[in-house]
């Protein structure tokens, strides 16, 4: 179910955290192309949560995800930007 309010519930946050952790573990064991695909997918997953950027909420959630997942905050922010820049790219294309 899409988040249209821009605010995550605890359950949505845990699902997002779990999904990101799985993506990162997969990326750590993958070749460069797979790492790029996973990085794009991290940005896609975060972007799909449609976090509100009002009053710093977006960055607040990213800081929490960084802390809880062990993924650097800047890496999460870069993944979101990377996905936005290459939103038409299909990770299955290679």
C-alpha cells in the first residue's frame, strides 16, 4: 500500500528498514553491476515511501535508517539522488 501522507507508521518504518538491510547485504556480496542495481533499488525503495520533506522529516527518517541499518546517511541520501537522476533506468537492463 502506497504511503500518501508522507509520514511512516512504525510498521512501515520496520518494513523499510528490513528491505534496505536485505538490499545492502545482497549488494555487499555482488559484483559491481549488482551493487549499482542494489544502490538504485535502495533509492527506489526510499523514494517509494514518499517521505515528506517538510520540516526535515525526510532527513530525520534517513538519519534513523542510517543509525539502525549501519548504512551511512550520505549513502542513503546519494541513493535517493542516484535513483532520481536515473529513474528511467531499469536495473534489469544491466
